[in-house]
């Protein structure tokens, strides 16, 4: 797969998830702005709890990777991706990190 296609697909999925988040999650949150209740809604049954736990631990793995590569490879702006991994979600933060990482390492000839 060409690198440009890879970057476009990854960034596209990140943007699509962010748009879905904005249309599905934000309106009910504006109606009842209780962040604790909103966060705990992901744990309403065993299936939702499994997906919520997966998303949380994927963010932890992303954080470990971002911190490692910031020091080992000099990948910059990973902290922005970690914030976006919290809101709107890991799909956006992870997708943006892959996009930034690929672009930075390619520019330096290390991809």
C-alpha cells in the first residue's frame, strides 16, 4: 500500500470517528452534562464494559508508545494525540498519531 494512501485512510478513519462522536455523544451530553454518568454509561452491561475496557487499555498502550517514540525517535506532538484519544476517542488519537508519525519519519528518511 502506498504511504500516501495509508496516511489518507488512517486520517480519514480518525475524522469519521470524531464526526460520529460529535453527532452521537455530544448532544445527549449537552442535555445532561454529567461527565461521571456519561463515563460510567460504558459499563452498563458486560458487553459494553468489555468494549469500554478495551478502549481504555488501547489508550494506555498508545500513551506508552507515544512516550517511547518521543524519546527514542523524536516523534513530536504525540501529546495532542493522547488528548484526542480521551475526547473524542482512541480511534481519533491513534489515527492522528499514525499520520503524524509516518509523516515525520518519512520527512527524516526513517520510515
